């Protein structure tokens, strides 16, 4: 994905927070550039990944028509079902036919349940989105707080403790963290459920009880990386000349740190968070298995075990879309937070 590289531009102390009118007018054009770049990367990824999935399905010995009809099906019955599914056509014809329908929002129907794939994804997607949003929020709050505290106490005991803690937890996989949380909060001290899910729209309180453990498990790695990056960037900013000038001018420490230094230091940390989001979405598949969540990961794994290609394709495209959208949101936040950011493709 394309991200925004933050230049070490310095904001003079006491400068107005509101950018010039010309710069405000240029934000729309600046945001269009990462949008075009993300699409230029995302579209080939979607095409390649979905085609590989189709090709792998064609190379296996699994015949969805035979599985649907059962052991008593005759070869003639299987041929008719293959024709109904369109599996008797060449692979490229099948793929581009599916792709054309997918562009209109029609992801086909499940081979086994005959339900529209879009409906199944619509039911599972809120689970992933709600858990991901809470995970990112926890990562920002915890990682940001630890990073700022470590930077303000640079060289002190708190700084060393945060550095050691982040280095330790960054080596622990999310599923190990999840199992540990279940043992601690669902078995040893049974105050939270070990698995399951309640939609936020039905009961926000129960949703939080079920969502907090998987969200913590997924946010640990991102929070550790965010804390270390923010600590390093903020220490450098606090030693910059414009910070010294701000102190000489008599600006309060709170305004210097949060109004100037943190704004410049947040860019690299936010970029790192953008890189962590695809890993978080990927790790959510494992988290769904650990916490028994009815999300996209479970839907895709169940479909893969049956050879239900339409469902697998729909889940894959949806997850890629989530990564692209999250990357665009991070880029937009970078442009808003640091107007002097310059785009650089990696």
C-alpha cells in the first residue's frame, strides 16, 4: 500500500494552527493522489488474488456439484449441476463472468446454501469492523499514552520500563495473548466471557463484554509498535530548536508538547499504524477461532473446507477492500494532521 512519508519539516513556535487558504484548497487534490495510488495497487491485488483462488479451486479434485448432490448422484446429474453453476466453462470465462457481476455488487450465491454471498458477508462484516475499530482505538490510546509518557521521561525509569515492556510483548503472537486473556479473565477470574458475540445494536454493554478480550489481543502488537515509534519521534522533536524557542517565548509546556511537538512527531507513528492494520485484519482470522467469533474469517474457513468458491472469493475481496479503505483513512489523517506531509511511494 502507498503511505505518506513525513518530512522533518519544523513548525515554528506560536504558528497558527489553521493552514493558509491555498493549502486548505489543495487538501482535496492531495488526497486524490493517495487515492489513485491505492487503487492502482489494490486493483491488481484483487485481480491476482481472486484469480489465484479460482485457479487453485480448478486444480483440486474437489467437485462442488458432486458434493452438493451427494454420493447417490449420477454422472449426468453432476454434469447438469456443473452446467448450472457454470463450472463447465473455461476457467478464464468463469473468472471474468464472476468479476463482471462483482463490480455491480453481486458476488454470486453459495454452492451449498444457495444464499447470496453478499448477504452472508453483510452479516459477518460488522463483527470484524467493530472488533477492528475497538482494537485500533485501544492501540492508539494505550500506545500513544505510553509513547508520550516515555518521551517526556526520556532516560528515566518509566521510559526504560515502557521500552522493555514493548520489546517483550511485540514478540508474542496475538493468539497466544488471546489464550492468556481467556485463562486469566474467563477461567481464573471469571468476569468476562471466553467467546461469542453480541451485536452492538442489540446491547452495547454485552457487545463490549464479548469484544474487549479479542480487541486487546489484537491491539497489543500495534500498541507496542506505536509506543516505540512515538517515543522516538517525540524525543527528537522535543530537542529541536523551535521547541527551545517556544520555551523561551514563555509558552506553556502543555501547548509546546501537544500543540507543536506531538503534531510533528505523530506522523511516523501514524504511518506505522497504517502498516499494522493489514496485519491486524489478518490476525483477526485466528482471533475468531480463539474467541468463537462469527466473522469473515470463520465464514471463509467454513467455505474453504467445502470448496465453496463464491463465498471464498467474496470474503477475500471484502478483506482486501478493508485494507485499502483503512490505508486511505490513515493517509487522510496524515494529510490533515501534518499539512507539510509529502507523498512518497514505497
